[in-house]
C-alpha cells in the first residue's frame, strides 16, 4: 500500500483516519494529505474537534474510514 505523508509538515505514514479526514474535510480527490495537527491549523479548529469528527465518521460507517 502506498504510504502517504503530510503535505504540511512532512510527517510520514499518515493514519487511515488522517487520510480519511483530509478527504472528507478538504477534497475527496485530494492528492495532498495532512496529519491532524496540520489539518487543525489549516481549518483553524482544535485537534480535539477533528478527533471527535473521526469518531463521528466511524459511527456513520464512512467508506473513508
Ligand atoms: Zn502535518
């Protein structure tokens, strides 16, 4: 499987959740992926909010997660 790294900080091996969040919150066809820290900064929200969203999406059985 292809390993994704964060476009913002270069963190390697992003988790499935981080990739899913990028797709869900930015663009489902995004070629750039972000770790939760960079996503939070980009979206100007708290990391906690993003982590809560991950749980929310998991409960909805989103295909990205
Ligand atoms: Zn990052």
